[in-house]
C-alpha cells in the first residue's frame, strides 16, 4: 500500500520579541519546519528576526482534528 501523505495543517506564526509574543499571521504547511520556512517567505520576515519565529499548530475543534490535542505552548 502507498503511504498516506501528511495533510497540510494551519499554523499560527508568532514573533517572540517581548512578553507577550506578537501574532504575525497564519500559514498552511505539512510540518513545523516547513511552516517556519513558509512564514518567513510569505510574511517577509526580516533576516535578523527569523530566529525569533515560532509556529503553533491550529487545532480544529469545530470539524474534529484527527491529531491528539497538544495544549503545551
């Protein structure tokens, strides 16, 4: 059988520069690493700020996510 391809998920993008962190937007990607790369390109994040970017997977509670819910920051 062919392996199932990972689905693209929605990820929120945040800049950790101060407390609280700043929300920059959201992107669609298959993995956390890919989400960071897409965010840097699509949101045109300056090179000096790229090491301060984090992404968080959006849990779709309305339509039921197949992923286990991870509420850790």
